[in-house]
């Protein structure tokens, strides 16, 4: 039996725990998700290193999963635009059962190997694409179908699984095993298995965006200010990075459609917005290199 399906011997009387103990037990078990991701750090680093040149060449991130895993992939994909201005068309998510499965479980969809392959092929994958395949069991047919189609197209495949020696991690070019073990509620991989996948995806995509020069120091300088909160964040980030007052920061941002990178370079180097853009283009989007030019 898969580890993720094996009932936990440690908490056989879970339903009899006092409520406070029940809460503490559920919370404490989540710490194992962090440990599992930490153990997989070298594989995540390898995935980022392999993904960077593909993204620089115009490739896309394509997330594939079913159930909780698929929803976590979709979540990571949609958050890349407001956080890093990553284009929507370069972060796709395939969910077994279609987009409606985000809200209502589509029974049996994860068992369709052929549909996984067909959905992946429909994205017209190329060798520059990076396909992230997520399955707690590591053997979900829909995900395996997509994996095999991605490999046939020459795309980089990164397989995430929560069981050792799984097909998803084994068949992918880079396998990331998040060995979280048995769940407190037997088989409920929405618990620490899901948490470990969320951490791993956050870690992978954030590290990738750092390597693509979308972070300066630890500042989110490529955000897309799509609401009032993010507009204020853009102003504060510009002030923090340059030492400018609020009126100067806002004035610079208004001239460059609130692109924090451009405002920082323009204010720091006392140059025009157009010149700041040109410096950033030469520096391949690196604020640090543009400032040093």
C-alpha cells in the first residue's frame, strides 16, 4: 500500500481526541511537509536551473494535476501575473476534469490516461516549455498521460509525487519526491501531502522568477499593480529602493505605468523613463545590472 494511503498507526484514536489536542495534532503533523520539501531541495534546485534557459527562450510553465494537486498547480499559475508580471499565456494549468473541477470534483477524470495526453498535446508543447506534473500518489493516469506526451514533445518535465519510487517522479526528466508519509486522516492527501506540494511549487516558481531578474534584493519589483493595495505597494517599494519621497516615487511610477523596475532605475540614476527602460533592456531586466551600468 502507498504510504499516502496507509492509515497512521500513531493516531488510531483520532476521533476520540479532545478538540484542542485534535487541533494541535493536525497542526503539528504539517511540519512534516516542510521537512519533506527541505529534503527535496537539491531536486528543486536542479529543476530551476534547467527551467531558466527555457524561460529565457520564451518557454511556458504548464502545470498538470488532478484534485488537490491540480488545484494547487492552477493556484500557482494564476498568481505569477500579479506577483511577477509573468504573462498569462506563459503559465497554463491543466486540471483533470477541466476548469470546472476547480470547484466541483469530477469523478473519474483523474483515471483518464488518454485525456491527460490529449489535453497536454492541445497546448502545442515545445522544447522550451516546462511541464510540472503533480500527483500525491505519483501514479495518477491523467498526469502520466500528460507526462508522456510532454516528453514526446521534448518539453522539460518535472514530476512531483509524495510516494517514493513513483512513476511520475521516475518518468519525469527531474523527479521531486516529497516523502510526507501517512496522513493523519488516512488517504487525505489534501493535508500534509498537499501542503508540501504548495510549498514546493511556491519555492520553485519564486526561485525561478528571482533567477529571471524579477526581484531586486528581496523586493518585488516586477509586480503588476492590478488593485489599490498593489499600487500602494509599488509606491512603497520604489521609495524603499531609492530613498525618494512619496510624491517623487508616485510621479515616476505614473510616467512608466507603475513599472517599479523602471521607476527605481530612473530615480536612482537621475535619468529619463525612456533611458531607464533602455538600460533595463540591455541588462535583461536586472535592476542591479542596470544601476551598475
